[in-house]
C-alpha cells in the first residue's frame, strides 16, 4: 500500500494562528500546531481556542497537533479538543513514556505519532510502538540530550543519537509502522548543517525530518527527492517484476531479487509515483 509521505513536518505555535496558513503554504507534508513547548502555561487555554477558531474558519486545512504530555493538567483538554475537531489529521504525543498515556491518545481515533524524549520512553519503546493508532515514531533531541547529560553538537552526542535512531527504526520495522521521522535541526540558519543531518537520517531509513522554520522545508525535500537516474532504475525494476512475475533477474548487468525490488518500490514511493500507478 502506498503510504502518505512525511518528508517534512513543520511546527507552528498554537498562539500564532496568523502563521497557520503560512505554514501550510510552505509546502510541508504535515503542519503541526504546537500546544506544548512553544506555549506558556498561562496561554494554554487561549492556544486551544485559537486552534478551534482556525479549524472552524478553515475546515479544509488538515493539521496535526502536538498536545501536552499525559502527566500535565492540560492533557485531557488537549485530547478532547483533538478528538472533536475534524480538521485535526493526527496527534503527536510528546514525552511518550507511559504506555497508558499512549493507549489513551490512541483511543481518540486519530493517527498518533509518539515522540520519544527520555530514557524511560526508550525502555518501553516496544509497548509504545505496538499501540493501536500509532502510525510512526519520532524523537526529541533536546530533551534527550538534557536527560543524558550529553553535550550537543559533539561527536559523543552524535554517537548517542545514532543509537537512538537505530532503536526507533528497529521498533518501527518490528511493528509494521511507517518510516520514522527524524528529530529537529535546531539551527535554522545553517542550511548546510541541516542538509547533512537530513542526508544522515535518510540513509538510515527515516522518511523525513521535523522542521521548526519554513525555510527548512525545501532543503529537506531536496534531500529526500530521489535523483532522476534513481527513479528511472527503480521504475524499470518494478515494471519488469510486475510484467514478468519474476523475482530474480538481471537488469543492466545488475542482479535483481526481491529485496532490490522492494527497495525500488520505496524509491518510487519517495518520488510519489508508485502508489498512483499501482493502485
């Protein structure tokens, strides 16, 4: 089945409804209205009201929402609002580390992306990933770095984060989830650094990145767009396999078998082609 691409998921503060439409116009695959970290405690209610108003005035806009985590006093109200708004396409649950919170959010009937942001979340990752309604996983670099006492932007931090990425990827594969989304790149003025981080995540098997500024979106999309020669090869591999029913053959002097065919299908998915032509 062709899965909806999520190369880019762009955060926008719920307290800035004037930015919602601009975020959608950025071309991001998903826009995430943030009720959590970017909203001060005394502005939580106003943030929910702003989201509700925008949903009523722009019912065509499909928005994801990052709610407050299950240990907070705002969790229930956030969840209730997301449950009742048809414009909410899905929910991100931050600081996902208690399976019962994940199960409660999954019961809202919306696609769910848990955000792993603690050692405890990593410890119960399998239970989180197996919950009904969970469609993919992601993680939060800043909270993890604080908890681990890791110095950001160092080789040591990178080694730790690569292990976290592997655990996220492994859980995603074990539980049949969509490809996970990589964490943010905090310096939105550093295009080269963002591109390097996106390439790393892409090559590790992630589908895209969380973004904190619209200018990051085209960079991420460029990284995740297959090259023309990759698309051509993948298209010919899939066409040959589907036309002949063969799962082991030679094409352009290269041996092709089932894993190569599946890899080719993934390339076409990223290029937005396979689902349209095979369904």
